[in-house]
């Protein structure tokens, strides 16, 4: 595919790439490599660590088998007086 770079520095790819995230890697001056992929924010990269992913999957399986239940707050925190919401 041969494309021209416009005055604003942009190139247009075919519609099959519309809405996709593209990483542009400059190999050397005048040589760029485009890679289609997914973006993972730096603050979320820890979630993709294999050990963390395994722990999360185990937690999800546990949560699916143990639905939420009402808690007796006065039993959990006897030192605090619980008042009914009105």
C-alpha cells in the first residue's frame, strides 16, 4: 500500500483500521512499522501479570460461588451503635 503524508502529518489507512489503536515504531530515520493492537494503561499493567491474573480468576470463581449476603453490622462492630435508616 502506498500512501502520501498530508500537510498536517497524517496518513489515511483503509476503513478496516477505523477505530483501531495503532502503534507506530520508528525503526530508523524514514522507516516506520505500524502495529495494530490494544492499549493497556500503565496503571493497569499489573493486572496482566500472570500471577495477578491467576489470583483474579480464582477470586472471580469464588465470588460466583458465594453470592453477596446481608451483614449484621451490630455483630461485626459491637462497639458502634447502629441506627436504622429513616
